[in-house]
C-alpha cells in the first residue's frame, strides 16, 4: 500500500477524487495551495508519481526552488519539507508547537536539508505548515 491515497500510476488524481479522499481536510488542502499561490507567485503546482511505495503527491515550486510536497491520504494529508540548517534553527525562534519542533530536530539530515513530513488534519496543523513554508522561503 502506498503512502498516498492514490497509487494508480496511470491516473493523476482528479479534483473530486481528492476531495473524497481528504474529507474535511480538503478545505485545508485548498487553503494551503491558495495561500502559497498568493505568497510565492509564480507558483508551479505539479502532480508526480514517486513509485508504488509512495504514490502521487503534489509538488509546489517557486522558480527552481521546491517549497513543499503535499501527499493526499485518507481523511488528512502530509506536507513534506526539506529545511536547511539555517531554516531549521529559525523555526525555533517562531511560536511553533513543540511537537513540530521535535519532528524537525529528529529529522534525518540530507544534502538538501532536514527531510520530514507534517500531518495536516486541523487548522492548527495548517497554520504550522504555513509558518514553516515562510521560514523555508526566508532562509
């Protein structure tokens, strides 16, 4: 079973299917995409299939810089980040939940930064993701 709710390589997720899979979280999905389009225009929003283990996810980029990945799951979605060390340290200066800071601190370090995912189910989760996107883009 794939991480994403969508694992059929031959079909990119469609809007109605996405809304059904996300349930109440679909409003947070739309809010995040709309927010990032407004803040970081021009924004490239592209679906990609990462293999049977991962399924489909949505990549949001400004020019050549990936801001984040959104992976639709059942009744929620995951937001994947790669934060450089400067951005990871800057996150501690913001009023983020301690659970989010722990995820960042425990994330494995790669050449492109600390890679981690945040689960989005509530407005509070959404606001934390928006703050992390701002931190990433500022650093």
